[in-house]
C-alpha cells in the first residue's frame, strides 16, 4: 500500500469519526447516567460579530423527583453537600417535584442570536403523565410546531417516549422555558433561556461591564405540597391558594432541617451572586410566577437601572425596586424578593433573599422599550377580552374570558384541525347562547387574517376576587398602548364607554414591546399585535390555576393553507370512536416501511450529503488497494 494512500485513508476515517460524534449528541434513549447540567455547554460563549451560528444540543430527562433526596447526603448540615449532583435542596421543605435532569431550575440554555436550539425531551415520569416544553418569549417565527403547548401545538409527549424541539434563536433577550402540560411548571419544570447578541447589536451594551450567565435570576412562588393535590383541594374543597415561600434560582431558607444525630437545626443555603466593586453588572430577572403573586425585587443599598423588559430594550429607568409578574422578565447585600397580593404579609408572607457578595467581603456580613418605532396602524379587528370569575356548576368557581370557559381541544388544532368537530369552536360572536345566564364553554377561538394588526382591549372587572391577571400571548410580541386601574371593581361597558368618549389615551409613539402583561383588577390593558406569524397561538392568564380552568383562548392566524407544513411523522393524538372509525377508509399501509432508527440529523442539508460523499470517497480508496 502506498504511504500517500494510507495517509488519505486515515484522514477520511478521522473525519467520519468526528462527524458521528457530532450527530450523536442528541440521544434516542436517555439513562440517568446521561444526565448533564450543561453549565459548561459549548454554546455558552461570548457572542461575536461575524462568528458562525452553532447547533446547540440538549437532552432533558423529565421525571418525578423529590427535594433533599439521598443524593444530598448530609445537606444542609454540611452546606457543601447541597451542591452535589442531583441534589435539590429548595428551601428545606420536603415535597415531590418534577424536574429536568434533576435540577431546580432545570438545565440553563445560553445561546447567541441565530443559533439553532435542539432539545430532546425524554419523558421518564412513571405515572404515565404526558409533558411538553414551552419556550416562553421565543416567537417561533416559521416554527409554530415547536411552541410546546400541549393539545394546541402538539400532543403531550407520552411517558417512555421522546420528542425533539428544533428552532432558531431569533428572539433575543431574557426568556425562560417551562412545562406547558397541566400544572408541571408549578412543580419545578422550568429553567433559564437567554439569547444574547454580539456587542454591536446590543442596544444597551454601554450600560454595563459584564453580562454573565451566573447573574441570571429566576424567581417563583413555592409551597410544600405538589401542585395537583393543592389545586384539587383549593378548587373542590377548602384548600387555600396562598404560597408559603419564594425561591430564587431554586434556593431559599425557610424551613429549618433537624439533624437526628446532633439535634441541631440547619437551613438550606441561599443563592449567592458575586460581583467586584466598581463594575456595572447586568442581571437578568425572570418570574416563573404560579399564582396571583407579583414579586417586588430590590437590593439593599443599591439603585437598579431597568434596561429591558420581556427581552426588548426600554429607555433606562433608575428605581429602588421593581415589580415582576408571572411570565415577565427584568459590601455583601441582600437581594430581596417580597410577595404581594396572595403572597403578601396578610397571608403567609412569602418572601426570600439571596446574597449579593462583593469579592473580598467576609462571609456572613450581609445586612438583614421603550421601543424605537411607533405602534403599527390598526388594520384588523378590535377584540374586547373580559377576564372574570363566575360561579359554575355545583358552586364551583371558574375563570372565563368574555363569558366563555375555554376547554382544551381533543387534538392539537395546529396539526390536526380537520380532526376537531367544528361545533366545538366558538367565541362571543358565534355562540348562540346567553352566557350571562347560561354556563358557556368551548374551544375559545378567534380567527384573524394573516397580516392584520389586531387590538385587544383586556378588562378585569375585579368582581368576586381582587386578582390581577398576568397574560401571555404565544407567537407574537405586542405593543402596550394603555393601562390603568380605575376602581376596586367595575363593569366592562364602563371601560368601553370611556373609550368611545375618547377618555383613554393610547401611547402609539413608542409603546413598550412585550409578550406578557398584567391586567389590573378593576382596570384595563390595551395592546396591539401584528398577526404576521401563521398558526394557532394561545392567549392565556399566566396564573396556573386560572388557565387550567378556562381563562384563555386561541388565535388562528391565517388559513390552514398558510400554516407551515406539518413536520414529517409529527405525532398525532385524539379521541377514538369505533362507530366513527367503521365509517372511514382504513389508512393505506406503505409497501415498504422501516423504523427510522438512525442518528438524529441536523436540519442542514449539507450534513445529510457529507456522510454519503465521504463513504464514496472511502470506497474509492479501498478499491485502489485491492
């Protein structure tokens, strides 16, 4: 064999081996030994001008888990043990949780603009519970099937199966991911998601010296019982809905844990953020708020400068503290988070602290868009959305929008619209019932034309309960034109009459661009969005209990023919009736079919062609050797 042939043959084998390693990053089957925390992921990097985009792969193992498991060893009595792999100390309270990769929060995702994110979710929940992951704040332009809303954009991922989300990171800013099937995000299924830009594209780059992954803050209200029984007791019996604690990046100190050997009590550690004196740091704050619990964030001895909201830049504003609602994103000192309303001091006083630690300070010495362009001109409908509580069947209170309790479809309308009976869809204009006297429920559905600019006048009458409604729109950002709280309670017609008299001023010059906003009780919020993203998109209250019992609706943007094509072999689900099935033609079985058991391919066409070309190249050299 010639030496040059040997060298070429070796080079080809090396290239093929490297290619296989890249392809195998996403796992078809995931074991507990495969769990990674991804804190040192190669995609977590400084974003640079002109640098190529990366494909960023993650494997999430979703399972039922528990706080302070055997993996924690002697935590919290030995604080270092609380940082062991698979240890979730939370705030010291013992309870069942749902985690991805045995972390709370789950694995962080840090990428640069235009990277491709691929997350393979492996459902290992033994109770046969389905799941899905929503990428909150990612608008999914052109990829609506990746939005992750169970029974709206996809079927829940069944237990013992996996589903791969693939989408481009084009929505820059501070976002987060969370479970969107049932109450799973309330039990711990959530995590950081940040899409950074190159410095030249970052509008407020000059306002800070450091933007570090370790300076991200994810806060959430918390209680010491799993969400499902807590919800059932509150909804059907005499249980309360008042959180007892708050977590900061999954940590806190509320419950003292007794050591059976020494008799001493210890508390779980708080989160610590380390900084150097004299520098300016960007902190990215997100609320995974579950219930009616807006959070007030402050740092002892410091003023804060707000520079962005929901990922969009705003004119810098200096404040002492700020409030953050569910779904929104914004010497040693304490960083304080104080719950309000249902988390307030009049109930269980849910609160938490973290430590802002200056390098060199001694431990334990802490003291206890505006958007650039104007709003688009209105070209589509003005839709009034009335948020309300009503007394439903058998004295059960339920939540509604426009007098309608939303029910989830029996199949995802985005991919299986034809499988859903049309009579299941309705809205206040098409329903032939008086919902003020009759209980109304359906798949709450509005269809708007692709390209329309739609205005939503969202009103909370404030009756029965003093509860604002943080509201999130999937698939679109919106401009906040007006917001006001007028009284403790009111009626929708009062707001509409004020608007007709010209007493509501819309800020159409430079309104903030957001994807989540609160509707104040006894008040209104007016937003406008450009329906430029075809598909089926969920609008809902982000209080977990409210959306589960009907406070939401779906927007169909465009005709079904304008939707992006359904991905090949996309999972289907739905109801089955033998009588209906007998009247349908059985599906034709292909003559040749085989399961796709090969490695998961990158969506790039070139990556599909390279292995074949290399194999032909190898074959050629082998023939020359014979």
